[in-house]
C-alpha cells in the first residue's frame, strides 16, 4: 500500500515524465536572481549528468516543473529519484549556508506523471513553457529567464511553436498550488 501522504512514483518504464517539485511549506527559498540562477543551473546540470533529456522546464522561488525523457539505454526511469535527490541536497545545502540555517528543510517532495499520450505531452509542454505567464510573472513566456520558452522558440520549428502555444492551459490538470515570488 502506498504511503498516503506522499505521491506515488511509478517509474517502471523508460519514457517521458512530467515532474513538479516544491519547497517545504511553499517557502520562497529561491527568491531573487542569484538564487533562481543557481536552482536553474542545478536542474539543467543534474539532468545532463544523469542523462535525462529535458524538453521543457520552469524554475521559481518555491517550485519547479520539467518534462524529461529517461536516459537512453536505461530500462526505466528509476534514476529520477536519485537525480532529484542530488539536486535537492545540493541546492538545500547552498541556500541554507546563505541563510545560516544549516539543518532547515528546504524541499518537500516531488510529483511525477508518466506521459503516455501525445496530447497530454503537448499540453504539458505548453504548460511548462508558459508557466511564468500563468503565475503572472511576465506577459510573454520567453521574457522569464529561468524557463525553457526562449530556448524552445529558438530551436523548434515555427509551426511547432505555434501549435504548442495555441493549446489551452486551463484544461491541463497539473498540481501547481504555488504562488511564486514576483521578486526576481
């Protein structure tokens, strides 16, 4: 029986996952440009180091989202827990040193969803790229420096960008009960 107070992590097959992670009590540990940059760089670095290919990401003061493909050659996505463990340990240690709070809990948990349908994948891709707009931090997604929108617009074919951005965000069921800090 799964633990009733934590999300179930089903990582039995190598495929694509939508991941959300939040800080403990939704505290804004990563408020400000320097802290957001460290968390952003940390996410991209651990994904690279663990062989995960990220298609979309968005990093905020108290949470982040990403869509990632399990490493090539892996039988499953079981390295996700280890990868996020490294990210959370390193970023928590760093931010706790800055704040002189050595044993403070920074991260709460993460939620993952295995994406098995193209429509679900495309809708969440749009959701992640445009999450800073949803949260009211920017008017245009590519203006938020700690997300993949500008990268996506530079690297994807224009037809794909138009298709993704046309998708309605209000129909996507995503756990995102976070209010990120507007201070960035």
